[in-house]
C-alpha cells in the first residue's frame, strides 16, 4: 500500500486477566504479518459484556503493563480507558488512525469466534475500512465465510489467517480458578499472578 511506513497490530480485550494465550496470539501475528508492533488495548467499558462485573481499569492496565514489559514489539495503549464509554472498536480504530497518521496500516487481531459475530458489531463495515483483520484460530470455533461475505461484501480481501498453537486458556476460567483456590501458575506471566495475589483479585465475593 503506497505511503504506508508502519504496520501496527491492535489487540483489544478486557484482559481480566491477560494470559499467555493473548501473548502468543500477539507474537504470532507480529511475526507472521511482519508488523512493527502490536498495541494491547484494554477495554474501558466494553458494550458486549454488560452483565459481568469487570475489574477496575487500573488493575487491568497494570496487568497488561506487567505482562508485556521488556517484550520487543509490544506496546500498551490507553486509548479506551482514558475516555468515556461505551467503547466500540470502530471508534477505537478511528482514534488510532488520528493519532498514528496516514502512514500506518492497522491489523485488528480477532479470533475465529469473534470473526463469526463481526456483522453484529457496531459499524462492522467501518471496522473493515479502517483495518485489515488478522484472524487467529480459537479452539472449537469457526466462521462461515460465505455468510459473512454476504453481509459484508469484500470482507475476504481484508482477512489474514494466522496459525498459532491452540492454547485452551480463557480469562473466565482463570477467574474461576482463583475464586476456587486453584493455581494459575504457568497460565499467566508470573508478574501478573503476583499482582492478582497482591490485590486480591477474583477471590470469592470480589467484584
């Protein structure tokens, strides 16, 4: 693409908590698509998760910062947590375009499960106009590309498939393990586990 000088991945999520599955996905996309960096964007007020209490933004930002510290090519972005919500991906990408300039090509990282539901997101056609989609596999998830193309014509030309080890780790399961007193060692970076213990996150009765 003419005029592009930077290739930047965007990995959004609640990161409650961030875990090795997130880090492996980011690293695989960084390598496979020859990106300059991947931005980790903790969600401020995700509109698709209204029913579950989410840890305070400062905790989730701190855990992301600890998880990616010293890792080349990984950067933290506070683009969502520093502004009022609700926070839609289209708005996030619009702001990133304004901040990074026209010389940046963005690759929004999604799992196959999220890709399958893309047409239900806020302004999905706008998302595709602002960023290509780097699609990483999720265990047991798939997407009907023919059906997606029917709803979002031209989507296929914006998809980049990235293979990665299928790590069956989820933030939901990690919160449950902590609440039940089960170990999460080796499932999250050690500094993140230490932070969870220090601040008493995800214990029974915590909100």
